[in-house]
C-alpha cells in the first residue's frame, strides 16, 4: 500500500475516485451520480481482500459478510430493474423459497464464489445502467408488480437507500477484517 496521509482510510480525500469536479445538473444526473458513488463505495470496501476475508462473518451471530453484501446487491439490482421495471421473468441468483438468505448463507470462502458474485453484480449493474439510460422519463411506471405501481425515480431512490444502508454495514465488516475505516 502506498504511503498515504490517512493510512487507515480507503484513500486520501484528494484521491477519492467517487468525487468528481462536475456537479450533477438535474434530477436524473443527481440520482445517477449518488447511485454511482454508492456502487463504487461497495467495491472500494471489498478491494484487496481474499476469499476468506470477503466471506468472514465479522459480527456474530449475523450471517452478513462483504461477499454476502455483493451477492445481495446483485439480487437487489436484478429484482428492481429486470423483474420490476422491465417485467422480465428473471429469478434471483441466490435467494430461494427454501433459503431466503441464500445470498448471505452461500457466501463461502471460495475464489470462484467470489468471482461469480462480482460477475453477477457487474452484469446486473450494467443492465440497470443501460435500462435507465434507455428510459425517456424517470416517471415511467411499472404496473405489473406485486408491489403495486412504482416509478423509475422511486426505484432509483430506493437503490440509493439500499446501497447507503449496506455501505454502513460494509464499513463495520471491513473494519473487523483489517482495521480500515470508511469515509
């Protein structure tokens, strides 16, 4: 690790890839920038960890781990953008009727499990980004859901909330792994 001004943090503030000099203008740009930042935050919290560290359940008796969070967020992205907004028949990657917490319970210390989780998460993020880019209006409504009607803007706000909540979990999990703290 290169010498930094704040070695216990992810990056020195001036090197933080989440920050940009461009201020988002308008609702769409603002929502997408917040979502981009939180997605990048999850990735940053997991950088440099091996499979054992990614799968470590640092706060017993919780089954939560950084790997479980990546798997969980892959399914959250899939649910909201493929199933709800696009109306696709796209079963979750991990959660099943028999194990509603399979995203966390199946997060085991195996390099292929980690690689699979990142691959699925990246695929779902790419799908979501393409879906939103193609949407003419953030007010577009998904009507065929078990949740009732919901607008794309509401889904984007929910995704920001979901990532923000789990970024806090990731802070604690990562600090238990190697002492690095969030920012």
